C-alpha cells in the first residue's frame, strides 16, 4: 500500500524484454536507503517487487498483465519515473490509500497555467471514469491528486509548483500517456451496493441507497 506522495524521480537504466514479461532496472537514491529483497516500490504508480539491488539501482520483474495494463510497456532507458516506497503503518498518510494496481491508461489532452498552478486534463476509459468524482482522489502515475473537474470523457487536476517540480507530470505534455488508479473506496462501495444474498425466505437482500437511507447512513 502507498500514499501517492512521490519520494523521488528515478530514471530507467534498462528494460530487458521477454516474450511475455520484462525486467526493469531503475536508477534511484532515496528509495534505496533501507531497501531489502522483496520490498515493494511503486514505479509510476505500478507496485513492483525488488528482485535485486545495489547502491545505485534496483531491478524488478514486470509480468504480462502489468505490461498490458500500464505504460511500463512503452518505457525506455533514460526515461524519468516517479518512485515511492510502500507505506509504513507509523507514517503520516499525506495523500490517499494507493494500491499500486493500475486500472487503466489515460492520455493528457490539455494543459494550461492558471496563476501558479498547472491545470491538466486527462482522458480516460469509462471503466476508470465511473469511479472518478469531483474533489475526490485519483492516482496519476502514482501521484495522489484531487480531481478538480469531471467531464463525460475526461477529468482535470491542478498541480501546485511543488508537485510539478518533483514528479513526471511536471514535464509531460498533451499526447503523453499516464497510469491511472481510482480510489479504492469507490470500488468497494460499488461492490457493496451490488452485493446480496438470498435469505431463508428466498428474497434477495441488498445493500443499496434505499437501504442506507432507511437505516440513517445516507
């Protein structure tokens, strides 16, 4: 589990591609301070397991499903990436709960400066957008951000100078792709609202908005 607060920008040292997998080597500094084999590090929002490391880099295996669902399939040596170590229970949760499980790929379709902020609009598939709400949280390349505005086929986020300066979104431009992970709370709520089971009387019991309202939860 991660927070979406990026610790540092690393860079891709190499990508060895197999038939249905790849081995990624990333140059880093801060995230290597207490690294151990088997540790989880989010790379552009993708949770990867450290398979090997030295003083300057770590290596992780990337499976076929991860390549299919994320921008890691297009990554190239020299490319900068957002890095974050897994959350420790004693840490402050500065962003939101991020799993490192990418839901889909978005594309930057517009960006503009508004005073000191940078407003970025990102298109996404319907399967991702259904979990996106205005003023809610979303992870973009592993960065915890607040949705500024929601549209039918896209959404926008506002970057403060600190975020733009310390993450990959600071130098990405319209046409570039990004990894998207929706807020896990939305997925659980959807599951609960659709869950149900048959009671002894054969009627189907559901947790839905009417049920929540009747019991004082909505």
